[in-house]
C-alpha cells in the first residue's frame, strides 16, 4: 500500500477504483468515499470479460488507461488480474504519471526559491543587526565617540602601517580640567550634557581619517595618522582654544583640558606610545592645566607649549 513506484488498484465489476495504494494515487487519483473516483477505460470491460487468464493468472498485459472527471486520462503500463468479482491492476508508474506531478514539482520549486529569497533577506537583515551590535560595542554610549576597544585595534593597525611605510603617527590625549565640581554643582545630567558637547567639539576639530575616542570618564584621545609633530601640536592647540572659548550654560567659566601629544617612535609598542602621551598630559596638568605638552623620549625631554595669558599679550602689544 505504501509503494510509490508501483501503482496497484482494486476495481469493482464496472471498472471503477475501489481501493488503491500510494503509487496509484500519485499516478492517477485517489478514489472518493464511494469508490467512484477514476475508472478503467482501456482495455474496456467487454474485452476483459472475454479474456482468458494466462498461466500466472493475468487477464491482460499492456497499456492501462484510467479516466476521471477532474484530471482526464492517465496512461500506465501493467497487468490486470481477476480478483473475485472485480479486478486487480498492477502497473508501473511511467512518464505519464510524472507529467501529472510536474505542476506540483514546479510549484514546490517556486516555493523553495521564494523561501530561499526570504532566507537571504533575513540573513542580510541579521548581518546588518550584527554589524550594528558590533558597532555599538565599539562606541561610547554617552558621547557617540569610539571607545577604548576601537582605539586599541586602530593603534595596532596604524603601527603595522607605520612599520611598512614609515608614515608619521601621532596620539593626542586630553583630560578635562576641574570637571569634578561640575557634577557636584550642577548635577550628573548637566555633566553628561557637557561631555556630549565636548565630544561634538572634538569631532568638529579633527579630520575624518583621525579617530576620536572617549577612553575614560573625563579622558579623550585622538589618533592622528599621516600627521607629523607640528601637525599634531596644531590639532591639540586648536582644540584647546576651541574649548577655552566655549561658555556653556549653566556654567559661568569656560571648559578647559590638559593635553599630551606623542609621536610614534621606531620599535615602540602601542602601550609605550600611550604611556608617553599620558605622561605628557599629566605634565600639562602639573603645569597649570589648559596647555599642551609634547612627549619626549624620557620625562626630562617633554616640552610644554602654553599660550601666554591674555593680559600679558595685551601688555606686549
């Protein structure tokens, strides 16, 4: 009953299908509840009634044609045997049966293609979501700048590029001056808004090829590829002056920061570069804040760059 490649059907005296296996259903049609689905049209019942059974009990061997009202004719090739008052048909599922399945196969093929397209769209959406998650992992949630992880990866890449092409690479660190009192006086929410504003100033002051990073609570960094010592100092001083000229309510004094700049030296690791820039930023802190220090090879070589007070400049004029 479960065979698919062989069609077997039990017919009543009139040639109508009373019962069939899965192979017959696949090739022709399933009999209805009354057993009157398809009926035998070739050979006709008169020929079968006059046929003489062979030694193996076969009454007929050759093309077997069934007809039903919905699907028309179905041609098989097989044998017909006498079965009590009815007939037993055993036939091979041939080309004609598979033609009947073509429509189903084509439909399933179209459904499979559509499912594959839908899966591709979902995979693309998933990939975008994963990329967005990965981007968020590399981003500071408060300021929108890159975070320390991004800085570590990018420094490694830039050092490898420096070793190959010997192009200058600078690192600028800045730490906000006297910012602890802001949270105490105006509240944490105002402090966060001020840090966001600082991030906007930094982004506006650097090139698209530079990497601006918030790597600590009050610490920011800018990685400066293809930038020599003078160019790095100019970036730091421009950013220092930009901050100094900002008065952001409710504060009544400008925001300032202490800067440290270091240029990558031959054989230096990212940790060593970062340590020298941090030492230079600390030197600026000790030297009165709101200034820029260029890191030397050792602490004694650090060079302080500090603008003259406004009053002194007016007297010189």
